[in-house]
C-alpha cells in the first residue's frame, strides 16, 4: 500500500507507532492509533474526527492504515479537497488534473489505492473525467461512499479501541 501524503489534508500518513502518542495521558499501548478515552468518547462522531486537524485525525488515519484500509480515508480527503477547490473557483484545467489524479489513484480497478465503488459509479467517473465534464459535484457520491465505508468498517472499532 502506498503512503501517499496529501498536501493540505491535515493527516500525517507517515505517523509511526509511539508510546507517547496520546494527548492527555501517556499511551501504554504503544500504537499510533491510541489517543485515549479523554479525547474520543462513545459520543464522538466520524464527522468530528474528519473535521478536526491534528492528533485525533492522525490517530484515526493510523488506525485505518494499520488495518490496511487507508485508501478509503485517502479517497475521502481527495474528494473533499477537490470540492473545496472547485467551490473556491479553481480553474477548469487544474480541476481536470485533480479529477484525473483521483480516478488514477482511487477509482480504477488497477489504482494503487482503489476504493470499492459500484461499477456504474466507476464508469461514470472515468467517462466524466475523460470527457472533461467535471464540476464541483463530480465526486460527491464517491466521497459519500468512502465516508460510509469508514463509518461501517472502522469508526466504531476506533472509538472502542480508545476506551
């Protein structure tokens, strides 16, 4: 699996296991995905973790990476970045390049960080990017699917691991 770092994502994809990784109390577990129950509670939502910068988000990234599933978080981050830039008025040429990169890294079956998307969505995204028809909503469905994969497969386990 690739350790691709995304500029501006706020996630340290190269975070390593450290016994001193927690915010308020020293971790005795020795893994980078543990931040402690003082930081993450059963009431913490996935949206709160994804919207935060820093240790808790890096811990979640480490948690999914340790489970060989960082591609869903990487896809989510790429889609959010794409939409933010589209809404900020980024030029069509730059958006087309970003769209092409998302497809090549996450959508194609041969992508190094492929996410399990429905085949019809894969075809739509490939054709939309190929035809240069991207807009700010092009990757919305893929972003939502990536987020739900994180929620269904990893988030509750991440919260439980903090307790």
